[in-house]
C-alpha cells in the first residue's frame, strides 16, 4: 500500500501544527530553538532542506533500497565533542554568523529534553581528535624546517589535531544581506537553479533557515582550541578550497596540495610557539564549479592555440563556466567568527578575495605568507603568474614583463 505523500510547499492550514519557533541570533541555544528537519519532524519542521547536505540523497537511496528505516533516529551516546568550543560574542550576532549553526555541536546537551520527547534534533557540527601525516611534512622535518616536540609534532611525523566537521546551515535573511541582494530574489534563484528542488524557498517566507545540498567545512586545529578567542593567543591560518586532484592525487597543474602542505607547516610552527594554527578546508571543488567543469577547462587550456598561457588562464574558465570563480568568499569568515578569531597573525594565502572577505567582516590580518617559489610545480607556473596579474598577493617585487604577458596587456607603472 502506497503511503500518502505529504507536500511541504505551502504554509500550514487550519488544524496543522505550527513549526517550532526558531529565533536566529538569540543569546543562547534554548531561546534560539532547535533546527528541525527530516520526516520524523513532519508538521513542526522549522527549516527548508535536509540534514547532511548532499549526502541526504544517499540517505534517500538507503531508505528506498530498504537498508535504512525511514523513521530511524540516531543514538548519540558518547558522541559529545572531544573538546569544548566555548561560546563567543558572535554566536548571538545574526549578522556575523549566517551560514552555520553556532550551537550545532551542543544539541544533544541543550536540547536533551526535546530529544527525549521524540523530536529528531541532530548535530550539524562534530568535534573529534586525530593524527594526520603528510609526506611533505616529513620532508620538512628531514630538511630541518620542522622539529618534533612530542606535543604537536611527533617524531614519526604524526601531527596531533582537533578536527571539526561543519554542515552548512543558512539563515537566509543574513545570507542575502551578506551578498547585498534581495532575500526574495535569492530564494527564487536558488529554487530555479536547483530545478525547483525546494519549493518552500518561494512559498514559505515563514521559514528563514535553509540546509543547502552542498559540501561543508572541516577545520583542523593545531594546538589548544580552547585558547582561541583570547587576546594573547597568536593565530596562523590557511583557508583552503577543495582540489581533489591535487590535494589527494598530487596533480601538478595547480599549487593546491603544495600550498595546503605549506599552510599546515605554518600552523604547526605557530602551535609549537604556543599559539594556534587553523586549516579551514571548504568543499568547493574546482572554484565551486565542480570537477567535470574543471577538467573541461584543463582541456581547453592545454589545447588552445599557443598552449596553456597565463594571459588566457581566467578567460578559458569563463568561456566554459560563464564565470571565473564561484567560490564567493563572503560566507567564509563565519567559521572563524564561531571560533572567536578576531585577528590572524600569519595568513598563509595569496588570495585577495579571501583576504578582502576577512577584512570586510572585521577580522584583522597581520603577516600574509605566499607560497615559497620552490614549492610551485613547474606546470603550475601559469596559474601563479595569472593570479599575480589578477591581484593576488606576492611578497616579491613584481616582474612587470611577466605579469604584463600574463594579463595580456601592458601594466601601468
């Protein structure tokens, strides 16, 4: 017998249960209210979308195939955060944190009563401890740039870290304000560009929070995370956008893995000096264009007349994708606000877009650390020259001839 399908595309009608109130920016989690999604909460759902981002589709497949019960509720015994992330002022500022739930790691604690009553309240942030190990860092040890201390960096090359997984939770009025767009227009474009996947975006203005079907963020903390937010804690940071081909498989057409390894090296050094290092790893494959588009661009760059050249680096991307970059860093500072970071003392990045996003959100940046020239793969020189010509930071005096060639026109003096 087919179960009746309940549509959620229109506001409640007479006799329906009202969604549980959700007050974004409230001073504590209980006043803010829990994030309620999923079929178990039908009738009182107070958000658009589903938990786990794009992985919600896999959950649907598991239910359809019979591998998972549709009404399964997780048992969160012993899943509490491995270390405390204490509340900071920005947690209750609806303008500072708009793309994640600052209380997302504490739901089993603060909403235990609602969970006991049967509500399906799920964490959107999880915190654990781990070791990581990379060949580039063992090489840095062999060359004397890094020395084991038994606390952060072990003699075998293992690095002790705290890992934080963050699922996106968008407060739509705040996201619209961050981009300077009308909220109704934002809702409509998301609805249309996802093939009408979320009708509540345009029919339910009473629902202000959206769980988008996109990848989240992983934060790797080097040093004591509980010292973050203190005025005397020095911070090193690299914000890194996913590049699977380089990060995992070592593709040499870009500087992604070398810069990731270099950023980790900077973070280890800061942690050993008593500060904290942060790697913020965002799932934005191929400048958020996706891997298929990225590989199409690679082909176009290599096959164009004259071969791969810096002066057409961004142009070839735009020809395929219609835009040079869709990472749109405006939401990126939120996770740093959540951690209480107000200043980054060593910023391992050349990106002017990331830098401008931080500064515009009130996060001060001290030293900007470019990738050392000797770490740039030969095949990635085109990328580096094109980015410098486009305004990326470089500590070296500009080579005006090379940058002019990369830009495709003479540079003003």
